C-alpha cells in the first residue's frame, strides 16, 4: 500500500539511503498512497469515460440512483440510508464508551501561515484499549478545512494510507484541491477533516528513536531504518525484536504498541463521527486507507454515509500475501517493458523475456560488491538503490520507459548509474539536507507501518517456512525480490501481533461505497479493487485507465466522479472507466488542480496500499 506523499520529497546527501528505506516498504496492501495533491480544478475536457464490463459489482446501485446519505436538506446531523429511511435518534453509543462519544469537541484556529488557509484544529480523547475503556486514554489530533457553506451538511474524513500516513499532512497538501480545485463541491457541502491515526504524528505517537538518532541521519552519519534485512529469517526476526525494544524504550505510552491495529483506528473514527454530529461517516481513503474504510464498514455497517475507497487493497490478503502481490505485479510490468523494447538498437536486454530478466537480475546482484558510479558525486549505487530506481521508472508509465532504457544502457555498458539515478529523480547531492521533521516523518512511516501491520495479524510461520519463502522470492521475483521484506519473520521478532483473526470484511453497507481502481496501479494492483467490491456488497467500482496510485486529484475524470458522489450521491455508470488525462502539449503546464501522485516519486510502502 502506498501512502500518498504529503510533504516535499527529501533531497539530501543521504538521499540514496532514504530511497532504500522507502523502497523497503513496497506498495501493496497497505501503506497507502502518497497522494500529494496540490491543487485547483481539473480541466473539464479531461473528464471522459468509457464502459468496462464490471461483473464483480455485487448488488451495485442503479447508476441513475443517488444515495440517501447526508440528504440535501443542509442538516449537519446525518442522513437517511439508501432505502430512503431517516434516523432521528442517531446511532447507538456503544456501551461503556458514553464519555468518549459525548465529550466536548473544541475547535481552535490554526491557520497555515504560508498559504493563509484558515484551518481549525482539535484533539479527541479515545481509549487506549477499547476492551478496557476505563483504563488509559490517548489522544487523536484532527485538522479541519471548514466548509465554504455557512451550514454544511456534515464532514468528510480523510486518510492518506500507509499505514503510518498523516491525515493532517494530507489536508495541508490537498487544501487547494478542495478550495478551488476539482473537489471544491465537496468543500461547499462539507467540512473536510484530516486526522493522524493513533500512534502517528500529532496524535499520541510511537517513538522508536532518540534525538541523537535523528541528528545522525540528518548529518548523514547513520542510515535511516529499513525493513529490508539481508540474511536469514533469524536475522530478520532479530531486527524486529531490536526495533520493538527501541519503540518500547522511547515511546511515552509504550502500551500503544499493542493497540495500533486497524480495528482500533476504525473505532476511533466512529468516535470522531459522533463528535462532529454526523449520523453517518463520510470518508475518503487512499491505499491502506481503503482497508481502514472497509474495516469501518464491517464494524459499523449502519453508520456508513458516502465512502470513497481509492486504490483499494484486497482485505482478504495476509500481510505477506499483499507484499508479494505487489512485487509480482512489478515483475510483470518489467516483463511488459522488456517485450516493448526488444529489438531496439542498443537495448541492453536482448534475447527472450526470460533471458533478459535473468541477465538484468545477474547484473543487479553484482552491484553490492561492485556498485555503480555516479558522476560528480561521492555516492555509489548498490543493488537496492538501483532496483528502486528501475522500479520507479518501469511502473510510472510507458512514457518513462525510454528513460529507463537510457539508464540501463549506461549502467550495463559503462557501469555508470548517473542516467538511471537522474531519470528516476534520485540523483544525489541535489537540494538542501533533510530536515529533522522530514526524518521523523520517515521514521514514523516505517515504524508505524510495522506496528499496524504486525498487530493486524496473528504471529504465523517459523524459521523454516520463512527461510523457504526468502528462497522462493529470489526465484519467483528475480529482479525485485530485494524490495520484498519477509514481514512475517520481522513481526515474529517485533512481538506485538494479534491474538485474534484479522477483521473479515464481508458486509452489506447501508449506503453504497464507491471503490476507485486504477488499471495500472503499481502499489495496489487493479484486481484488488475488484476483490474489495466483491466483499462490500452494495459497492460500486469506478475504473481508471491510468498509471499511478491514487486517482482522486491526479485524474480529472475520477475527481469529478468523486465530487459528484459526495455532493449529489450520484454513482458512475455500471462498468464506467475514466480515461487518463490528456498529455500536456509541449510548453504547456499541467492543468491547475491536477494533483501529482508524489508517492510514485518516493514510494512509501504498503504502501499496500
């Protein structure tokens, strides 16, 4: 899963180290997308759609229908359900949680001094452990972009994915998209709220590092952490144990390591829903955020308002299956690239596709002992960094494939990685050093991902099965295996795993859920969106024929469809497919308001999402 990037990519002298870190969390089921949306309206001419057979839509709503959630009477107290009924008393408060559901929610002004955006901030208190609500409490931080309406009908909550992504960073980055861009209709009807999930950012955080650790990374004296550990499953498990011990040492509320699961975050969202006086939850989640939204729907099917799940995860996959699915999709895209370039003069990977893949894998395997040089830089390029650069270019879109060919040709013929790094946007030495805040955010992404994914699933496997899996990765994914963590072994060492089965998402939601699936998604493969639709009966699939991760914002058509759904309750036609945005002509800028998915510039993991 990939997290939608919500901050400027770090540009530092230790950039190659950071790339290795981020590449370790290879987009799949969870780390949501990093959608860095910048802002204003997508161009209308790009909003074209075709129709695709959509036989997986279970119990889809008739396309001409609109949903009943948050009816247009302007009430901020929620809405009727999809059958047209209207609740007057609101959802029941879970027994024992009355004090949390009825606490005072106080918003204070917290404007952005750079852009002048008039945000408001608040803090919510929630139980550390929902099974023991009278015990310790923690806080969840919220940041609201107030509606342009004087009487909004409710709120829309955002999650950027991860797990480990900051919703507060997302609303900061996407403010323009709502204020004057393709989702301005949403802001004209709703407050838009980003929140930092428990353990992340401004909420009660996990901290797995000291101030000295941060300073060492900023100065380039230490490497940023990665979930990639060369060696056996024993080595990987030992690393998980060491890192969990560091989290236990530095985290102010160390018990949170046993309560950062998705189920608990979904329950926090229901508390937040109640405190903003909405009967139903309105929600937009990307990547891992789609899993969070699906879990919420399973736990609170009667509290579902207008929910959009963009770049979806398959909720039936285990943590390791999701990571493997990601890498399998990347290997297949690489093979498609090789086949498209075969026979071109100077292409360094001739022969059959299998022979070309084998040759590239052999070349990469030699880079740890003999790294690529980079012109005008003291840095060198090892296997992990080179593989990350190749991945970046191969999954971006076929338009980028000639740049990959240029980089591979120079690397394989002259043992020079300059073009490969430059074309992937990884050229070291550019820009200013990373800030402490950027390093801390990266650390939280890595450790927040581990804390959530380990806790969402029971401990599974043993040394023999983990080592067998590691051997199979090298065989089945000869190029990208080095970007595939053995997370089951790591989580065994981490120790904070689930004592129960994962949430089984299999539910009829009260209102239709809109799932957005990208046909060429490098982080959450398109079949995952179809799988999610099959498990959320009363859901509807909008397909988007583009390359990338996170369509709402970057794709004009999808953004318009999402806007219409939130504003009017209108669902796309059954089987509808949004086309990719038209390519800007030479000298033309990207249309205002088309957010660029920076997660593809700096993949962030589980990004599974």
